């Protein structure tokens, strides 16, 4: 994994968690904004999806999930676990779409309206991922004062 980090650094890209947060955040923002703004159009598209398209999208989701899991399978108590959850979710979603596309097709026809409820939540989540992906990780210009020095009283 260190070789990939070095390669990304030489190209001027951030580390893998921040790069994946940017990619997942931007993709999810585009999808959820489109769904939120064009509800009727997306609902009509989801109801007319055929099994071949579901199989193709399932393979894409499976590949995306596998790549995310391979390059970032980090389980720690911080924001980067969201990327791992996206990777595993994409993998499982792609697996289901690939194995039983007819089940996904019938489920989409029955529950497509629920995506309207989910889209505002996805907009917020993608905004957080974009923020974390593009946040400034450089050291501050003035280092913070250590607690042992800041708690001393100044005698005049």
C-alpha cells in the first residue's frame, strides 16, 4: 500500500482516504441532487429499468466495491470508516444485482418512491465526504501553544 501512497503523492494527489472521499462524495452528490431535483424523471427511469441494465450496473458496483475494499478497508473510529462502508455496501449491492437481477428489478418497481426520502440524506452525507476529502490537512502556520505552557500564570 505504501507504493500506491507514494505514487499518488508524486502525482500531487492526497492520500487514499481523502481521494476516495472526494470521488465518492462528488459522485453521490451528483446522483442525489439529480434525484432530488428531477424526482418524476428518475422515478420513471427506475420503473422502466430492464434486467440487462441491472446486471451491467451490478458489475460496475461490484468492481467499485472490490477496488474500494482492496485499497481502503480501514475499520477505525473516524470519518474514514464511511468510505469503507461505502465500499462494502457497493460490493454487496453489486453482488445482489449480479446474482438476482430479477429480484432487484421487481424491488425497484415497488420501492422507487423511497429514494425521494433518501436523497436529502445522501446530499448531506456527500457534502460531508466532499468537505473531508478537500479539507486542508497542512500544519497550521502558528503551532498551538502546549497545554503546560498555556496554563502558566504570567506574573508582572
